[in-house]
């Protein structure tokens, strides 16, 4: 379902439909170095849907606050 408010069918929006992004291996190196920064850049460029969420899946149990702290530390040293 397209959430564009523009009624002109010839005008294409840069923003895709609402969606969830499932990231398997969210605690891994690839996610930290490439995927999460890419999602950040898309958000900064206003290219993500208005209604967008990221679901992170990992083999080990990670609490959201622990992940935020871990990610922040890794970004500062990387």
C-alpha cells in the first residue's frame, strides 16, 4: 500500500511503502560496519518509509539497552 499523499499518478515518490527490515546477525561485524550505517544514511536522506522498523535477530540474547551501549562503543573505537 502506497502512503503517498500526492494524488497525481504521474508523480513518483522517493519514499517506499511502509515496511519492516529484518536484520539477521544484528550483533555481527557486517551489521555494524555496513548495514546499520547504510540504514542511517537512508534515514538522513529521508529515503526510508514514514512507517519503518528494524527487527534485529541474533544467536545470543541481547537487551536493547545493552545493544545500544555495545554499538555506541564499537562505533567510537572503529
